[in-house]
């Protein structure tokens, strides 16, 4: 399995990328046949490799001079930065020289470049990104769209539901995941015209559609796949990312009240760490760009080595389970509404 890794993407590149690749190789073992293609400035990559024991890692380096910054406009990559690690990494995947692409770099640039260079799966009008959330149950919830498409039509939400359901089924192992439409109430008569029309489409679909769900239902796992537009999804995602920081701050405030409070917090520390770990985005291995002819995993800019490792593991998982093939074959059997619906 060949993974093209954007070695210059992210706030701590390429050190965290190199360390994450080493961790992934150790986790998968020699028999996995994992090969990481570090894409980026060779000198910087070699410097990062010199700081770790990479003896168990099968790797190669594809040198590029340019780097896509977090502040770069997505369209800039296509027009002016074709020799960047981001563009060349995706191009390697498109040319069949890598089985997947992983980046903790500019999210918008990965989505735009990935869509244009890899192309869309037949039947997909808009690729989407999905993000996992912890729930009170043993399995997580998947939110689609998590920020790729701000303004959506019913057809787009319908596609997100199909792609999200397939992705959840293959990755989590649930045969018929429950799909819920995120709304301001459970009643089918509530919501905007887009939501009302989407409800009808999902109700007639072969999906395990459970109806409308509310924001409070996400962490309680009332559905497996939560469908919404990217504007709503990204707000929820960013809110969720703040939970760990807020909880840690509140715990510290409580411990600072006195000696007895500090003892109580200390006694609970192991349990608290386990609970907070479930809210850590680094444990979920980035978000997939669903709907493109390839496997592109997008991570947080501040991704740690552990997060990079999980992104690589997720890429291997998605590629080996042929998620894209199933999305294509499923869409081919459905009567999909017109794009202006």
C-alpha cells in the first residue's frame, strides 16, 4: 500500500509527518507492505528522518520546491503552485503511483485540488467530507458535510447521505447504519424548503433513514450518520473541537479551589483522561474527501505524530475496503434527482 504523504502540510511539518509515518509502520508491521512517499523538500525531510529511528519504515522521497500555506487561496494551487507538495502528492495518486493521499495542510486546497485532479465519481455532483464524533455508545457518529459545501441543494444532501452511509458501513462495520437529517426539530414539517425536499428524497431512498434529528442527538448517537450542509456541519465540528479545552479548564479551576478538590481531581484523573481521549480529533485519523476518484485524507493543521499515524491508517483502511467502488456502484443503481433539485 503506497501512501503519498504531504510532508510539508501542517503547522509542524515535516517533523510530525515523519514521526507519524514511523508510528504507522510500527502499528501495521512489516507484513502490511506499507510504503510512504514523502512529498516535499528533500533536505527538510531528510533532516526530520535523521531525528528518528526509521529503520522499520519503507519510504521514498519525491522532491518538490513549493509549499502551500494555510493562508493560500485554494485556486492558487492549481494556477501557481503545481510544484507544491500538495499538488504533486495528489497528482502521484491520480497517476496511479500512490494508492492514497494524506495531508494535514490547507483543507480548502486539498478539497479543490483533489476534486479537479482526481475527478468526481460518476453520479457525484459535489464531493463531501465527513467527520466522526464520539457518542454515548461504543460506536461513533459520522457528520456529513463537515465543511466542504456551504450552500447545498436537496440532491447534494441526498448524495452526502449515500456516501456517508457507505463510508460508515465499510469503516465501522455496521451493515445498515441509521441516517438522520439534521434539523431544528424532529417533526417532518419543520425546516427550510431544502430540508423538506431532502426529507422526501431520503424517505424514498434505500437508506436506513430514521427521519429528522437535532444537534443534541449527535453525541447521544440517535443516528449513525448525520446529514447537513457544510455551513452547519463546520460550526458543529469547530464547537466540538473546543470541548476538550473547556473541560480541561473547568477541571483545573475546580482543582485550584483547594487541597481536597485537588485530591478529588487527582483520583479521577485516569478516568477523565480516557473520557477526554474520545473527544480528541487526533484519534479519528482525519476526514475523507468522499466522492472523488481516489482516497484523500485531510487532517487538522495542528496534527500531532499520533494524528498523522491515524490519518495514514485511515487511508490504508479506505483504500483496501474499496469505499469508492461501492459508492460508484450504488449511485449507478439509483434514480438520482436532477442537480437543480
